[in-house]
């Protein structure tokens, strides 16, 4: 499994690096509700769950292949690199 091998954490580190280099301040991601191991890994890496609100329900319904009730939206703040 990718999570137990550390691959998922390495990918998150690269995503964060890219975000910092490109002045992104936030990372959002969707995880299927029943994917407990992924949710725990993201939480361990500083992500927090966002309650369902209008904007993220609409986004989820437009972009993903299942109803928004099948997903949790997670968020993490990113500090851009100092130049």
C-alpha cells in the first residue's frame, strides 16, 4: 500500500514544495469517506476536514464522479517561500 511505504507522504511533500514555489496559500483535496487510511495519513500531515458548505458541495458535484456525500474535503494552509 502506498501510504504505508511513505510514497504518499513524499508526494505530499512535493505538492507542498510546488505550492510554496508558486505562491499558493492553500491545498484542498477530496478523500472518499470510507478511505480511512488515506484520511489518517492526510490528518497526520496537517490536513483538517472542512464541513460541507455550498461552495465545496457544488465543486464536488461538478468535478467528481460521485455525490458529495461520498467525500470529505480536507484543507491545509501553505506558507509561500520567502524571496
